[in-house]
C-alpha cells in the first residue's frame, strides 16, 4: 500500500461516523415531525419514542426485525417496529391471514373512528389515509395536488388492504386476509439507506 492509499483509507474511516451521525440526526428530525401528526394506534404513536412500559413489552414479546437498524415486537395483535438508535416508532401494523368479513369491517370501522374519512379508496378493497406535514389530506386535496403539479408531500400513511370487498353488500363468503400498516415512507427510506 502506498501513502496515498493509507491517507484515503484514514479519511474514509474518519468520515464514516460523521455521515452516520448526520443520517441519524435527519431521521430524528423527520420522526419528530411525524410525531406532531399524532397518528396513534393501540397506545403507540408513529414517530414517538417508546415509554418504559412499552420497552418492557418489547423485551417480553420480541419478533425478528427485517432491518438491523430496527427492532420489532408484538403488543396483543399490534406489531410495532422502532428505530434502535432512538426507540421511536417507525411502523405499526396488524395482519390477519384468515378472518371473516365481519372482522374486516370492524377493523375498517375502527380505523375510520381513529382517522376520519380516508384520503383514497380503491377497488373496494384498499383504504388509504395520507398525511402531509400539515395533517391528513382530504380526497379533494389529494386529487387537486395530483392534477396540478403531481407533487405530494406525504409524510405518513395509513393503508388497509383486504382480499375481500369491504364496502357494499359483499356476496363473498369464507375467510379473508386483511392488514393495515401505519408508516412514514420518508423515514423508512432513511433507515434503509443506513443499512446499505
């Protein structure tokens, strides 16, 4: 190895913690902004740090996380994914593989109570709430933004997806799968970028 290679290697080693810290600061700032939207479910708020009681639940009911920068646990039917560095919630979700349309509709009703009218519904199976930094987007705001400049500053979303129609008189019977996920795509992108 020549002297130039050694200098470059040392420079890279010195800059790595700095770039990681910058990424961590950006994530903390973003999650603090997400927290102000107060998107909550089951006592957990997207972007907010876990309480001591919630951390105790995390230790009692751990689940394997897909990303090494996060940890995951289960609280009843609710799965919680949090950032390891800050203990802030980055994902909340529930998933039911085989359930009845009655359970699906109860879950949809519960989300309506928590978040109001959805921003978008699609194919009678998907319900979507989108949040900008100023709060939940109405259907009109969402459509107008798509038609004008196409720029939507979406900070967080709640998305429910059912294998069975959830509106109208469903003639489908049998079991259905359904899940909803509450997350911040910009925050998840920052976490994913730390992993690479």
